[in-house]
């Protein structure tokens, strides 16, 4: 199976969340030829695909997504976002790196493995969602995992094919991810004329002091696998269009990426503790899409690391950096690690992947199957 050909066919499907545009149908047809039993699972508007080869254990599940982010101004693309082209050894197109190239590489890797091992000693499955790039992720991997549990498909280990390498293949394996908490602070006062300040109550000095105290707080030092918890103020909004009016309220939003020292609940409590050292006259609304998680180094992480080393000659570092991924849902069911291509151009105009990287990634996935199942 040619990984570049399959990647191009997948890219040609304009599957911007939540539309699939035929990507999962194409993938299912390819997997069925390899002997997989495919289940198309529609939850709400979201198309999902679960495919499994074999019925026994051990069970290795590859997880990924066929949906992509919007292309932006299509005229700025060299070849067009959904018109995949290879030039000078580089494949261009939306999803080349994030992450249709990885899905194609795993599929081609399975095909290469099956050429030498017709019946794997266990099961191989793919959990493919069309909702990873969406804002809520409620009808994608979460719902498929629930269906898998109800139908006896919970895997022993999982591999997420998100692009994990900053600049070249073999640099990093994600064994966890930081948690994410978004908070909104609102401070109320009394609107009035700036020349009659005694008749008003300006909330902004209090808001500024609250934000300064929060932004300068050092939450922790980090640890072996996690960076220090980091808070960033993302917006301050007053909505004041006049320079001679004291506003009646001020609002600020911040985001915290936190390590395994905290949960969303304990972090929210700490933030309130910090804010109250300045003033108790505020409201805080906090919401979290995920807690941090980690797959402790062991047999499964070592298998992936060895496969990467066997093909690239590099010892990939275990990291937890970057944003969130669907691995945060899978970790509740089994040990999960992430390894895919290079993420240097993801979500950009002219997103691309080196042909050689996709071919090497295919070999890495084949090697993971050999190490895990034998062969």
C-alpha cells in the first residue's frame, strides 16, 4: 500500500469539522480490504469510524481524526488546501500533518505487517473521529469509547497519531498532557463621569491589581515530565467607547495549563485563594475541558520508543507539552501514548509533510505492531 497515495486521497476530502466529505468512507473501504470489520457511528452531526481486525487480546487501538481545521484564504495556498500535490519531496494539503498523513501511515503500516503476519496474535483497531478539531468534542471520541465499552472493544493499549515532533521525526513521544482551565474574572463598580469620580466607583484598578497578583504567582516548579503550571491572561474587556466615562464593570479571561500536581477543582480553589489576598469583591467563573494525565513509562511507552529508535536511530524524549488531544479521554480506559509526524506546519496555510517522513512513519508503525504482537 502506498502511504502517499492514500494520504492524497484523504486530503482531497474537504472534511472540515464536522463534515466528513467521504474521508471515513474511503478509509473504511481501505480497511475492509485488509480484513477489518468497520462500524460507522454517527452521534449528533459527528461521523465516527471504529474498525477492528481480530477478536482476542492483546488489543492495540490506534486513534486519530479525519476532520481538519478550516483552510483560511484558499487563494493563499500554493496548490489549494484540498488539492494535494507533491513538490520537491514535500506533500502539501490540509491534513498532511494533522493528521490524515498519520492515519494513512498507520493503515499502510498495518498492511505491511499483515503481508508477513496474516493473523496477528490479538486485535488491531482504529478509532477515528470527525470531531477532534471542534469546540466541544462531545460526540466524537468520548461517545465512541462508550460504545466500545458497551460492545466489548476496550483496548489494552492505545496509540494516538497526533503530530508530536517539533521539527524532525523521532524527537518526542507524548506520554501525557497538561490540563486546561479557563477562568473569567468580573469586577463591578458604578458608572459615572470622570470629572465627578466621587459619584462613581471605578472597578478597573481592582481588576488590574487582581490580574497582576494572579499573573505573577508561581504555582509550582514542574517535575520530570511536566513543565511548571502556567497562567496567561488572554483578554481584558470593558466595552467603554467614551474616554470620559468611568465604566460600571470590567472583565478579564485567563487560561491555565497545569500539571499533575493540580486538578481543575484544586486549581480553582487556589486561584480564589490568591485573588482574595487582594479583594473579595469579584466573581470567578472557571471551566475546564481536561485534567492533566500521564502514562507512566513502562512496557507500552518503551515499545513505542524502541520502534522509533529502530527506524530513526533517535531516542525520542517522553514529553507532555503542547495543547490537549483526545488522549485525555482514552487514558480513562487504557494506557495511551502519542506519536505521529512533524507539527511545524499544522493549522497553517500550505500545511505539509515530507514524503520521506510519511514513509518512515509507516515503518515505525509497522515496527510497533511487530514489537507488540511479534513478527
